[in-house]
């Protein structure tokens, strides 16, 4: 076995989803909605399948999706892109992350990222033969620590792998924090790969700032999005990457040999969905905000300490007040104890002590499911 990959066993999402199936517990572990996305999206996929769009799509993506991604970046952020050279469609954001990191890094290069981090980051950096350098975001406010971020950079830093809004914390990076990242990227002449898959899942008027819109950042930033997250279709695996032609070409070169292409008929369907009115995007966010409120209230009533998320579909809670000493153990026992599944945040850390007793729960679920989870959690105390 490739020793670079041996530290990566089964992903926590697979382990915890299997545990949920085995025990019949409510699965608030892996993040996927239990409600379908917009009807127009589903209809457009059916039409594409019945309309014969079932063979390999073009390598970079179907033209109408390339156009629609460019139009989306213009509509929401004022970013102008050439759809033929500055947009690449991928098999979900996961492939976009892999293609970007593998396309930009050589063995021995360093990648700066924040922890907790989405689990594919560590594995992808390892696959590239690169090394990760991290800066810890600490419960409960997860603010950027300037000193540790500065210290994570070195002459070998090639890429900053950013994620805002952030999984698993639900944090939205502030403009000041992004300016600090941008300043360091300039100082060390690095690329920024920014995973913005939760860009539309914002609560209480929170504002998402794409780092590529900061002065001087367009030329050094690859931005990643996902239809799975934006339109509640995680199984479709349609993602995209946008940025300067040179970096998009580097990612495209890799992507050709990862999946070549994917999701043929879903690509035109996502193109349709990206053009839906603001009310559709807002409706998805406000439904999630309601779910957040239900779950936060339930966790607090059960005695956990909660960091209220401003975005995404995840909330982090500290189980220490319930006597937990190790989140992984706590999560492995939770289905037996109360019929709910969560994910230990420590698995997303190098510094596991920063998250010893923290658990992530997903609230992208129906009201009645969240209410039942809250009732079950209340029996823990
Ligand atoms: N990045 C982050 C931060 C995520 O949370 C996820 C999935 N939940 C992904 C990327 C992967 O997205 P996709 O399913 O589109 O590959
Ligand atoms: N991104 C989703 C999460 O964080 C899960 C994706 C996966 O299972 N790899 O829950």
C-alpha cells in the first residue's frame, strides 16, 4: 500500500453513516439533506435524461453549465469569467479540490490550511506528496489566530487551502480575516484554493466574501463551488472551479485522469438551477436557518454548550458538560445511548486536544426529524 495513504482509514462519514444504519439511529453525522432540492432542478435532469444527454459530456463541462457558472459568479459577486478558459466542471467539489491541489503542488511543497479541516484536504495534500501546515480555529468562536497563521507559512508554501463558509464550524470568515490571508498569500507568493461550497447557506444576514474579490487576489485564486450543497443534491456530484486560465488549465490536466468527466445529464440540470431566482436560493437558506434554530435549542436543552453557526448545515457542540472526555468514544456510544449519530470534531484536527470533546451535528433535516433528535438528546442528562 502507498504509505502516503496509510494514515487514512475509513472516512468518519462512512463509519458514522454505517453506524446509523446498523442501529437505526437518526443520522446527524454525514451532511446530506433529507429533502430534495428545487423542482426545476429535478425536472431539468429528467428532461436531460429523456432528451438523450447520457453519453460523455465534454471534458471541461457542458457549455451551458460553463456559461451558467460564469453568470452565477457575475450575478452574486461581480466576478467576470471567460467560460471557455476560466471555468472547469468537476465531479463534485471533492474532485475540484483534488485537481487543484494535485495540479498546483509538487512533492515537498507546503499547503497552509485551517483546522478543523474537511477530511479530504489532508488526504489530497498527502496524495500530492505535499505537506500540510495548519492554524487552529478554536471553539467557541473559531476566530483566526494571526500568530499561528503567520507561523504556518514558509518559503515552501505553495497553496493556501481556505474554506469559507467553513465545515465543520459553521464559521463565515470575516473580511479582516480574509485580508490577512490575502496579505500572507501575496507576501509568500502562493496560490489560494478556496472551497466555497456553502456560499449560499448563510443565516441571519451573514455575508460571504469570496477571497478572489479582494484586491490583487483574482490572479492567484481558484474558487470552488458545488451543486450538491447549493441545491441539496449531494449524490449528483456536480462541482466547479473558477479562476485564472493558467491555474484552471493545471487543474483540468489532472481532472482528465481522475474521472475524465462525470454526471452528464446532471450538468445541464444544474445550469438551469443556477439561473433560478434569488427567492429559490433564499428559501433554501431560510429553511436551513430554521433547522439550525431547532437543533441548537435541542442541544442546549440537553446540556451541551453550542457554538451557534452563521452558515453551512453543521453545528459544533461541546459534550464535556455531559461528562464526555473523548468525542470519538462519545460518538461511537451515542446511538446506543440515545439513538442519534454525530461526528467527532477531533478527527478533523492534527491538534486533537483542540477538539477533545467537540461533536458536529448536521441540521439539514426535516423539522420532525430534528425535533425527534432533540427529544432523544434530552434523555442523555
Ligand atoms: N468541501 C466541503 C467543505 C464539504 O463539506 C464538502 C462535502 N460536504 C465538500 C467539499 C465536497 O463536496 P461535493 O459533495 O460536491 O464533492
Ligand atoms: N461533506 C459532507 C460532510 O461533511 C460529507 C461528505 C462525505 O461523506 N465525504 O458531512
